[in-house]
C-alpha cells in the first residue's frame, strides 16, 4: 500500500500476535474453568448419590427441580421422571400434603428449617414414614426461590428402637430374676436359724395345747358329774381331785401364752414371705433403722454361734425406697462381714454398724475386724461374679446386685479397708425432706 512503510506492517503483525496470544490464554483459562466446574459438578453429584437420606429441591411453586438417588430408589422413578412434578404427588396422605404445603408457603421460614414427619409413597405404593426438614432456598437477590427438603426414613429407626426397648425389658426381667435368685440364696443360708427361731414359739404353743387338752378332759368329767346331779359332797371331792380351781386360774395364762407363741410364729413367717417376695419398683417411705435391726436379727439367726454386733439404734431415719431391697443390701453387707471375721483372727470377732445423717443424706457403715480386702481386689469387689470365697460358698452376685440396688435408690455404695484393720462398707442414701 502506498504511504505504508515496512515498520507499520511490523506493528500490525505484532498486534495480531498479541491478540492471538491472548485468545490462546483465554481459551486455556476457559478450559481450566470448565474442568474445575465439571469437577465441582461431579463432586456434587457424587455427594448426592452417596447420601442415604432423601433430598429434593423444589421451586417456589413446589415443583421438583432436582432429586438424589436415594429418593429415586425409594419412589421407584428416575430423576428425569421426577423433574417438574409436584412434590405433593409423592405424599401418601392429606395430612402430609397439608404439612408440606404449609412449610413451603411459610413466608417467615428460617434458615434452620422446619422438621416435620411426612409419609411418602414408595415404589410399591405403601406409605413410608420420613422425618423431613424443609429449608428455604434463597437466591442472590435475597428472595426465596424454593425449598430444599432432606428426609430420613424412620421405619428402620423405629424398628431398631422397638428392638432396643424389647432388649431393655428383657434385661430388666433378667436383672429382677438375678435379684430374686440372690435373695433366695441369702434366704437359704438362714434356714437353720429360722428353724430354730420357729421351733421356740411352736414348742411353746404345742406345750400349752397339750395342757389345755388335759384341762379340757378334766372339765368334761366335772361337767358330766354336774349334769348327772351328783351329791354336793361327791362334787366337792371330784372338784378337789381334778384341781378345778387351779385349772381355772391357769387357763388365762395358757391361752395368752398360746396366742403370743402363735403371733410370734406368724410374724416370723410374714417376715420371710416379705423378704422372699419379688419387690415392685414402687418407692415408699422406709425407716432405715428398722431395716438394719431386721437384717441384724435375721443374719444372726443364720449363724451357728452368735456374733458380737455393735449397733446403737437411734431416732427413726426415713428414706424413699423398697424396704425388701434395702434389707437385702444390709443383709448382704452383714453376711460378708460375718464371713470375713469367721475366717480367723487373733481378736474376738466383732462387727460395728453405724448410722449418721448429714446434709440430707444418711450414711450407714458396716465394719468388721477381719483380715480386710486385698488392695488388688478393691477395684473389682462390685464386679458381677467376682468373689474371693471358696467354690460353693458364694455366687459373686451379692455385692454387684447390692451396688445396683443402691444406685437405683439414688445412693452410693463403696468399700475400703479401715485404719484399725478389717473392711468397711459405706452405704449412702438421700433422706426424705
């Protein structure tokens, strides 16, 4: 071209080079952005696909824009088939439809969403309970563009809950059976003492009944003479011979003694029945002093030789609980103390039982002067089936069950070796106001 020198063409070529280089750079950057976008999309798709919870994205009219694989699998439709259909078409009943529409129409919905229970129709046309949460989807302009629903089918959760509840009930029944078995084992140890305890009043009653029978025969003989209208002299002689005055004077004491012996027998049997009966979970006011005294009485009766028990009962101390279960705990602690001092020792066997109340809690201590508990056993002493007694002498359940009973009563059971020797168990329980 005329008037255009070579330097101008060089400038044009250089500019074209720069433009072409920028085009190449922009194309490379665009390809990079596309690769990043595709990677992000693949990441989102993989997350949505791997979700076990169902996910649905709806527009402001409640039409499905996107659904994940979990929902497609649940309802038996593909994402393409679900796209553009109303969400309410997937719901099984009118109540679910009303709840879903109310959540999507709520103008003041928060970012936290609203959790509701919906029933979806699965691929077999059956209702499936879903715990769903509807969260508003906000656009760049700050306006609500729709709703994001995330739900978790609860059928499996409910089934697991029912199974767990059934297992818990079975565990409670087993625990109650173990408690009763241990109680009966303790009761078996008292049989000899109970037999002796029953023998005294029964023997007393039998002796009185034999005497009353003889007195009855004498009275029948004398009454027969009276009805036969025998002479007064013969009646007087017969009266002296049969010792009627002595008999009449002795009758009240015999009857009173018989009633007392029968009442003692009834009390013993009632105490045994109350101790051996299955305890209910009902909590009632219990005088702990009476519980301790009954436990000392029964455990003493089960020993071939009496044990020196240092116990000073004080004012009544009331706690809320089961009298039978608390008596079982006390009997177990006393029985263990008696067994410990029975294993030998230089000092005369002795057990100390103390009770004190402090700041709304009652503390009962049971201490013996036996050899104590080896330090390595103190941490395991309340473990089930752990025992230091010879085979056949203990089940290893007594202290474990006692520990559970005390915990259920809101208390604490602990053990340590006393400074003066021997083991000491501390029972703490809350008192009533």
